[in-house]
């Protein structure tokens, strides 16, 4: 019997290993001949390791077999846990922080450690070494612009003025003036330094403006006034060391005036000005528009006024009865006077009021036609009152009376008196000829015990 020694001796897969995830490991049975069967049933002289585990192989050559075993640990990849993108505000920086736990950290700029301050935009990488394995992570750093706004130049304001500060940043997260949260704008009423912070997308922009208030040279001109003719008025602003200009062209804190008009003064200090005005008039002379004598009907009243116009210096009024109003009501006869006085002049006026009986109108026709046709055949005066006494006489052109009566109800038909039965229209037998006749009417009126006599004359024509 012939015995041949087998080429199969032992199978050595090598020592147990710790490998990096990106470092492939190929196990070899060491025998290209025969059959190498691996732990997963696959056959072949080599096996590619992917995961951590115990790897075994059975090698058979002829009737001989040998086994090999090895433990391969594939290290877990280390996660630096960097975000994909980080932002920082213009002029600032951002801290890049890799996860703790690795043995070494190396950034692309050569810096070591698990953190790095980034102050420029770009892609930042860090290589992390753990268990002899390197892993590289990256992060994109983006620079965020600051909110853009400008409060403008420092302000010089006059007292009483206001200014509105408006950063004008649409969509701002918030606006803070002098550390106080506010709306999108701030109305300034006092001087000082104002700092505004505006936040937009996490970035804060700042600006500062100084506001200075300057005093306004305030003054108060006198009220509108009237001057007596020839008087001079000094209009004084009572300011000191202040430029004052007048609408008259004069410059100074006061001016003298003796003419009517509107006077406007403007004061100026450091660009701040104040304006006031007043009107000066020249008083007209006092006038008392009363008559020397007035007639007052019985049981009537009379109102008299000596009120002066607006163009006359304010006046005082004094009547003889002690009253001091410019208007007075009279209801009886008597002697009266009034005195009107102002700083410019005094006027005295005396007058009389006489009571009379009033109130009787007399209408006398100027022609009639006594032709017995039933129209306009009679002549008679028409009164609107009842007289106490009544008398009418008519004369012809030679002055001879042709008609007379003391009865207001008696009429004249054109007959001549003295004819028998001539006082009635039907019985008259002698009538006056056509022509002009003179008449006179006398009536007496009485109110109480005071008589009033009214006498009236005229001419009447007889026409047939």
C-alpha cells in the first residue's frame, strides 16, 4: 500500500482583528486546492468581511479536512454630529462643535480639538480618529447680513418740535429703543441719545442718534389795541440778547408805532424762531348821534343809544339819572343829558323830550262830482280816529263860506248854505258852481287831560 502525505496541514485565518469601516478585510483559507467552505456555506479560497463576527472555514482536500476560525470586529463609524448648515451674523463668528468621544480631531486648517470658531463663510471639515479609524464630517457656514437701516444724522430740534425715528426694516423680529421694546417707530419729544436695535433672522443691527433740543425765544405781544390820535405805542418783546425782526423792516426787541396796522415780530436763536403779532388801530372821535329835541307820543317809549363803534377807544357812559349803559329807554318828557368818556376825549350832550298826543290820520278828497248820478256826489273828510271836537268850513273863491259843520258824519253835496233846506241832498235848490273851493278842518284830540289840536287846509274841485 502506497501512502501519500496530504498537503493539508492546518488552517490559519490569522489573529483576531479590529478593522475600520472603510478598510475591507479579505480572509484566505491558504489553500487554493480542495474545497474551502465558509461559515455561511459559501465556498472559495477567500471571504470578504463586512460585519463584525466569528468567521470559520472548513478546508477539505481528499479525505483530509482542517478548520480555521477568527474574530473580526468592524469598528462603528464615529459621528462628529456636525449640522449640515450653520449661520452666523455679519461681523460675528460661530462655534463649530464636533461630538465628544473621539481620540483625535483635526480641522482642515490644521486646528485640533472638537471645536472651532468660524468667522468666514465656507465649507468646514473635521477628521475624527477613533480606534485608529478616521472619519471626516463637513458643515456649510453661511454669513447672514445684518439688518440694514440708518437713523440719519444727529438732530437739532426746537422746543415743541417732535421727530419720529423709523428704522424701516420690513419683517423685523423686534425693535428696541434704548433697551425698551417698542413698535416700529419712536416719537422723540426730549433730547438725548437714542440707540435702536433691530432683529431680523436672528441678527441684530444697531444705530445711534443724538437729539438736541434748543430753546425757543418765546415772547408775548400785547393784545390788539387802539391809540388815541397822536399817541405813540412802544411794542416790546421784553427779550434780551435775541435777534428780533419786524414786518416793518426794523430790527430790535421793541419798536415805537403811531400808525394803524398789523405788527409782526419774529425772534430767532440758533435756528429756532417764534412769531407773534398784534393789531394797532387809531381811535375815531367820540360821536353822540342824538338830536336836541325829541317828540314822544303819549303812552309810547323812545330808545336812544350812544354806543360807540369798534373803531372808537373803549368808552364809559353816564346819563343824568346815574345809569351807565350806552342804551336808554325813555317814556316821559323832560330834560336829559349823557356824557361819553374814554382816554382820548369826553363828549357831553343835552336834549329835551316832549310828550304829545299822536295818532289821527286825515284824508280829504281833492275833487267830487255832485251831479246826482250816485257816484262821487258828496265831499267829506275821512278820519281814522274819533275826535274830541270837529269843525269843517268851505269857502268860495271870494272867501265866502258856502259850507260848515261840526258833525264828522255830515257831508257836503255842493250846495250853498243859507238856501232853505240846503243841508240835505234832496232839498237843496242852490248849488255852488264848478271850480276850486278852499277848506279847513280843525280837530281836537285828547289823551287823559292833555289836548292836541290838529289843523289842516286844502282845496277841493267841483266837477260836473
